[in-house]
C-alpha cells in the first residue's frame, strides 16, 4: 500500500445526522496517494476504492425547491452545472456549485432541503 503520510487530501462537504436526528455539515477528507492506477499511464493521485452500487443522473429545473427529506442511502453528489443551496434541519446552509461534490449520509433523522439557486438547471451525478 502506498505511503499516505504525504498524500494530498481531497476535502468534500459532508452532510450527516446526529443522534437526535438533526442534520449538520462537516467535511470528509479523502487521501489521494500516488498510485500506478492505469498502467502504462504515469502514476497519479487516486483514493482507495469505495463501494458503490449505482449512479443516477439528475436535472433540477431553475426555481426548483425540494421538501425536507433524509438521503435515501449514503451517496455522493457531483454538481456538473448550476448551483444548489442545501439547508440542514438546524438552519445551517451550504452552497454546492459546478465542480463541487457533497457526501450525503443523513439517511435518518430530519434530513435536509435543497433548492436551485442558479439561473440554469442543476445537472448532477449521484453515486450510490
């Protein structure tokens, strides 16, 4: 296994629920050690494999506002275009813009609310 002591870190926004069911934002740090990932290409930084079962492509129209809900399963959303405001049950908010990723593990409790804030639809990939 490559030495991860000096590996770069990719910090992702992390939405999670506490024991009382309230949702909060934090970060999830992912180490990216140098790996011989795709020989014969030169080594590059890549995380350890993570389990996933499927992915979903979504488009949320301009002005879309969702109801509060927990995530259906632990998942990660990568925003391809547009921007979203995500609001925790505590009222804390975070913006997710094109190129951002957010880990959503609030699979129980009060959940979160999402709304499109951009003048263009949000296109995203959700990996579950």
